[in-house]
């Protein structure tokens, strides 16, 4: 598996550092008095890619939160370009009047966040914010405002730390590019 790596873009140490900063900022924005009167916080990782990011981030956030889950498919199989986002299933719970923070692994065309945000708004939350670990420099990403960004990266196909190719490589601890012979 590691023999398929072309180069390491972001190391696990860099990710760990940045997550501590992100968690501090998000926690400050979601502690009283920033989140006073109304509903509490529900974090919604977009599966499968945001699973590892979410697991690390929420353990650095000492605030009361509920977790909702939803699964999206946008890069089915071994594709390395978005095929359009599809909601596979959701288990978000009752978010009426609550503050929702969506977590995704990477912002590329923006299609995923647009779709999920639209679905969530129908559930009448108090607010919906977005946090992505990675962001690519695409037109779609520029047209998709997000509240928190971990890293801006070049427009390359990356895997590791939850991101996959054909559902492989999610368990790599670093964020890496793959050899040409692998992604074809
Ligand atoms: P968007 O909907 O913004 O085009 O893309 C977001 C989704 O596409 C991400 O949640 C992720 O699943 C997938 N994606 C986008 N870029 C990459 C990439 O470079 N590598 C991997 N593995 N998935 C990506
Ligand atoms: Mg995804």
C-alpha cells in the first residue's frame, strides 16, 4: 500500500497540529455566549471520507455535542473526478432549532456541500456551518463559502486520512498523492 504513494502532501504531525487549532476556534465559536439561548450543537461528518477527521476533531472539542451521520457518494469506484453527489443514507436525528456543523474531508466542486446543506435546511436547524479539512483551488470551491478550512492544497487527487481511491488507502495516516500507474 505505501509503495503506491507518489509523495506526502501533509504529514500526520501537520494534521494533528492544525486540528488542535481548528478545534480551539470552533469550540470558542460554539461556547457561551456565542451559542446562548437556543439549541445545542450537532456535528455531522459526511461519510465515509470525514470519518477520521471527525474522530480526531471532536476529541479536541470540550463542548456538549450530538453526532449525526450521513453518507454521500460522489467518487464511486475508482473514479478520480466527481460523478455528481448522491445521498446514500442519513441518521442525523432531530436538529430542529439546533446548530449544525457539517464536516467534510475535502472541498472540490462544492457539489457535496451544496446538496447536504440543502437537505439539512429542510430540517429547520438554527444554523448550518461547514468545516472541511482540505480545499482545492477550483472555481466550484471558490463559489462555495465554508466557515472553517484546515488546509488549502493544490488541485491534485489525494488519499489518506479518510480519503480513498476505490475505497482503499483511507487508513494512511498522512495525506498523499498516488503514483500515476495507480490512478491511471
Ligand atoms: P465536491 O462535491 O466538492 O466536488 O467533492 C467533495 C467530495 O469529493 C469529497 O467529500 C470527497 O469524497 C471527494 N473528493 C474530492 N476531491 C478528492 C480527492 O482529491 N481525493 C479523494 N479521495 N476524494 C476527493
Ligand atoms: Mg466525501
